[in-house]
C-alpha cells in the first residue's frame, strides 16, 4: 500500500499498488511454503504498513487481507484517517493499530495527492482514544528527532491528560529518528 506523498517526499518511484489478486497470490504462497501448526499460526501477527494505509483506495484490500489471512492483523498508520475509515474496516478481524505521533500541538500534514494542509494532532489523539476505548491493541510510536527529556515529558503529559496510558491495551514507545 503506497502513499504518494511519502514516496514523493523521499523521491522514490511509486510501484504498482497491491491488489486483491496480489493478496490471493501471496496467501497461496504462504499456505504452500509456510508449514506451521494451527497454534503457531494463531500467534502470528500480520502488520500492514506502507505509506498511509487508511486511504480510501486501500480499504477494500485491507478488508480482503483480514478475510483471507488467519493471523491477527495490526495496521500501522499515522492515525489521521482512522476515525473516518473506522466503520469501513473489518474491525472484528483487526488486532490493533500502531499509530505514529510527533506530539506537537500544531502538527500539520499534507493530504495525500493534494496541496491541502490540515492540523492533525487532535485527529491523531482522537484515533488513539478510539482504539484504546474499543479494547484493541494500541502501540503509540513517538519519533524523536533528538533525545529531549522535556519533549518526552510533554508527550507523556498529553497522553496522560486523555487517560490513554491507563489502558492495559496501550503500549507507548519512543524511537530516535
């Protein structure tokens, strides 16, 4: 699944997007070559990522993946479109979401394939709250440009004010970029 903004920003070429037929071929190869017990298969978590996974054009493919793969599915997203796409997803077949978070009050993002900008912090935080309150696993990935204890404290404060850190299904981790 490719987000053209991410690929343009990194000056990469966009390859063909994955199709439902591609998913079926991958699943066929998986079943043919991966020989594990049913119990082991239940422990596998399939992660879907690649740009902004929750763009409208990707929803059918994501739902097909959740229909054909027996594993638990985790979706990596920036969280901007999650609330909007929630009712279109096979939520009962999704194990959780990993949402990246910068933590600035005035985070701005470009809408894919347009010059339109939106403030995103509130949308991202609302998506996190939605996942946490619905009981799905939520991994919050905070990307730090530099190691700053003030920044870490600020982010922990933001998440604490929303009571996000009280949920047992929420994992917070920091990574340096």
